[in-house]
C-alpha cells in the first residue's frame, strides 16, 4: 500500500511492492455459527479470496495487484493522489521484512482448508 517512490530506499528495493498486491476487509464480527462458516466457504471458493485471523480479528483478503502498480519495479502510478490508507501505511516493519502470514493465527487459502477447519470445529458438521 505504500508503493515505491524515488528516495524511499526500502520500498525501491522491494520489487513488485508486496503491500500493493492484495486488499483486505475486516469481518464485522468473528464467525461463530455453522451458518457463518457456510457463508465463508462460499466466499473463499472464489479465485483470489482468502480468509485469515490475526490478533485483531477475522479478515477477508483479496489477492490481486493494485491497478496503479507499475511494472517493472512496482512504482505507484498515482503516488501524489494515492488513497489515504496507502499514505498511512508505514514501511517500518512490513512485508519486506517478514511475510504477513507470520502474524496469522488462522489462514484459509481455499475451500478445502476452511472445510477441514469447520469439520474440526463443529463435531456435527455435515450432519443435518
Ligand atoms: S494506489 Fe499506489 S500505493 Fe496504493 S495500493 Fe495502489 S499502487 Fe500501492
Ligand atoms: S512491502 Fe514494505 S518495502 Fe515493500 S513497498 Fe510495501 S511498504 Fe515498501
């Protein structure tokens, strides 16, 4: 979300600007019921949609590069007018230093992974 810009040394060394290759959205409340997880199973079945939980809660993650990310070095095409969240993002400790997944308590990249979790979490999963 920071995007590389001349003079931002760390970001200019980060080929592809890793923080600009996905978007996230917090789930309003932690999923609890079977019905909540059924809904998540539908969402995670779509290409590029993933789900994770970290210390702050549950999130949807949409894998896909920002349309403003310029090849080949990952500069931001709208740097001067980039969204506020991109301006607020700090590169003090970011994906360049450590993959974001390291902070995930749970991480589901597809239907199969979430389904396996559902079966563990709900002993009655699949029984009507
Ligand atoms: S607008 Fe620029 S800084 Fe923000 S995610 Fe897109 S490429 Fe990155
Ligand atoms: S992941 Fe870090 S180093 Fe790479 S562009 Fe984003 S803020 Fe800069």
